[in-house]
C-alpha cells in the first residue's frame, strides 16, 4: 500500500472530504433554531432537503456528469460546489432568510451526492485487484475515522466560537467556514492524485511481493 505516494494522498483526501462533509451534523439544527428561530420540527425537517438533494445528486453524477467529466474532475467539482453551499448557509444566516437556508441545504445535498458518487467511483480505480480487500478497507477506514471525529470536532468548534464571539451567529459561521476551507484543501489534494501512477507502482509492488513468495 505504501509503494505509491498516491495511496497517502487519496487517503488524506477521503479523510478531509468526509470530515468536511459531516462537521455540520451536530450544528445545523441548532443553527436553524437559534439563528432563525425555527421550531424543533422545522429544524429537523432540514434533513429532508439534504436527503432529497443527495439522491438527485447521486443520480445526476452517475448518469450525466461522471461520463462527461470523468471521476476525478467530477469529484473536484463536487468539492467546489460543496464549499460554495457552506458559503450560502453562512449568507442565509446573515440575511435571516429561511428560504435561502433551505435552498442552500438542498444544494448542499446535491453537491454531496455528486461528490460521494464520484469519490466512490474513483476509489475503485485506486484499488489494486490483487489486494482489493486491503485497499477497500483502507478507504473505509479513512471515512470511518472522519465520521467518528466529525461530530466531536464540529461541537468543539461551536463551543470555541461561542466563547470567542459575542453573537451566536458567528459561532455557527465558524464551523461552516472551517468546512469551506476543508473542502478547498480536499480539492487541492485531489488535484495531486494520479490514478495512472498509482496503478503502475502498485502493480510493480505486488509483482515484487509475489516474486518474493515464489522464491
């Protein structure tokens, strides 16, 4: 696995991408209630906009976008779109526009669906057939680590924001801003991933291991 630096680059991309996607989980509903004055039912209802967006995004990505742009470019577009959506979520709080918030959450779901579909497709290209279980396990580990820590980090950032800023809005904005930056960093990491280099070096490493076992 360590024969190619591409493994570390893609692992880092998955870790950062997934973390940036899920930092909002513990803060989105409190954001809707505390900043917009929504009820518990209304704030919980934001999840349906996100869910619908993901379904549509995955469908669009699989049937329309990936065949035209390719897996890696589509994933990069997904990173940029997701970062833009977090900007819209912040803007909705500044303007106190509930309609904009709901639209931003739905667009976030759409971008998440595009990003998730393309990242999973790219994951298969960065998996050597001879050691598929090992590589898939590594990619799954990156996502599991990110999801496990996203709730903790998101809550911690919100607590830090509450202590630093006097206005509640800016405490929430800090979390969304960190997600914007994280997505842009993930975009940069993905730009350095070279599928061809991974396949060549991994094949050579596997061939060397097999030759050593035969000897």
